[in-house]
C-alpha cells in the first residue's frame, strides 16, 4: 500500500470516528490539525502526497500526521514491494500489522458502529498487542468479562443477558473453549 492510500484510508476512518458518515476532507484535516495540534500542513501538500505526485513526506509532516491519526510514524511510508499485511513473521512489525488489521476490521463492521469504534480505539492504543493480550486474559478469567461489563456498561450487560439465552454459545463454556483453541 502506498502512503497516499494510507492517508486516504486514515481520513476515511477519521470521518467515521467523528460521526460524519464519510471521509474527512483534506481541508477538514488541515483545519483539525491546526485546531487540535496547533500546527499546520497545507491541503495542496496532502493532495500531492495522496495523488503520488510527491512520493515522499518530510519527517516533520510524517510525525505530524502520525500524531493526529494516532498511528506509528513508520506506518506512513510506502509498503515494500511484495509486502503482505497478513504475514506476521517479525515481532518488530506486529504492532503495525495489528493496527492495520484492526482498522480494516473497523471498515468491515461499519454497519455496527460500536464494534467499528472499538476496533479503531484498539488500533489507536499505544501498545495494541498488549491491549489484545489483556482482552485474552479477561476472557480466560471466568466471570470477569461479565463483571466488568456490569460495572462499566450495565446497559450492555443486561442486553447481553437477554440475548445470551438465544445465542448458540450461550453459557456453554466448553464450546467457547473449543472455538478459542481452534483460533490459537
């Protein structure tokens, strides 16, 4: 993926996060950076990067956009020839790959705004891998997920209990553990 495509994608995600139902425009991005970060970048510069007319960004522009979109600056470069996001062979690239995977997932679940937003939040975490490992520990601890949901989002806990009776997994932890072990 080229850096211009990544910026277009991040503008799309940002627009979704801001409840616009569309990508944030380049001009809106410039204005948001000015208001929120008190720094500037020009719309024409963004346009040149996105169109490929300017193949590389300056380090300061990359850092500014990474800070705004809350992604690692290393994400905002062209992927090497033959690079595939589905290959995870090097721990140093796991974080970026997880972020891309979560952002792509957020777009797949755009029809479920809560799930889409959670995937984006996870991708924006400083340590995405740790965030996902924490989720695994929570799910492995009997009853913890339910207690946390009840304490933090009681309206969701009650809705889950109502729908859980009809859910194929229901309270059958043996099925859940079997499905979980297949994913490992």
